[in-house]
């Protein structure tokens, strides 16, 4: 599964996290703990275990979102998405072990009436949110690895 490449908003970013892949994956997939390290997420709750078809509810920037896991390759890739406030989002995360850490890639697409009404503002909001998420993930993984 991939993002909607024809959506009005598509953001693709990557960063290198200088920590073991197991640590990065564990942080990223422990959904209930997201608010403890990601300041943009005020709540997150996985219903059941992390698996394809699992759903989780989370809140970020005042938006309450219900996401469904569409694909899961432990330690390598997770895809989720779903509708939220008229926005259809698809989010792909990949994790690749490289010399000195983990290459984390994130790709997300947004479609729907709110996005079509102001794609530039929506793109800026999504890009800012994903940059913040990657930075928080990297900082937290590095800090926990050093402890």
C-alpha cells in the first residue's frame, strides 16, 4: 500500500536517527506512549495489539483521529490511515538500518474537501507536523539509547 500520489497534499520526508533500529521501532509503534515523547500528540490509544486491521484513536493539534493499520512489517514498515474531519489521510513509515543508525522515511497524503479548499496551508501544516514528529522521535531515541 502507498499514499495517494494524486492527492492535493503529499509530503515526503526522511531523517537519520542515531539509535538502534529496535529502539526507534519500539518508540514509534508504542502508540499509547506517543504523548510522552511527541509534544504535538495530546492523547493516543491503540485498541488491542498492533496488527493489520487494528485501530487507534489519537489527538494532535486539536484534531481527534481514528486510524486503521493497513500494513505492518515489524521493524521495517507501518502504514495507517483513515478519515478525520473530512480529510482522507494515508501515512507510510519505513525504517532502514544504515551505518550509524536508522533511516526513517515518512510519506503522507491528504485528500478531501478541507484540503482542496486550501492545499497550501494544509501542506504547510502537515509538513510542520511531520518535521516535528521526526525530530521528537530522533531526540527521544538518542536520549533513551544514551541512558
